[in-house]
C-alpha cells in the first residue's frame, strides 16, 4: 500500500520545472540581441515568446504529474 506522505514528497520535484522559465528570463542582458532573427523578428522578442509557449507546456506537464487521482 503506497504511503501518502512519500507520494506527496515525490510529487514536489515536479514543481521545480516551473523555475526554468524564471531562470531563463532572469538576465535580459544574456538575450538582448537583435540577431539571430526569426521571420524578421529580433531574437529578444522571439526568445521571450518561445518561453511563453514553453512555460505553458511545463505548467500542463506539472499539472498532470501532480494531479491527485
């Protein structure tokens, strides 16, 4: 029979994935360049938009991984 406290602790690790977008956007100086462009859009903008999509996907993954049965 599974131990509820052990399952709760194991599920907490999934929440660490939510830190990735924060860390990726923490230092704007590291991505504040115009090159490379994507469909005429400077890197600064498409990098941020890419992380919006990645953040949404990570949120879905964490939600389903930690959802109670």
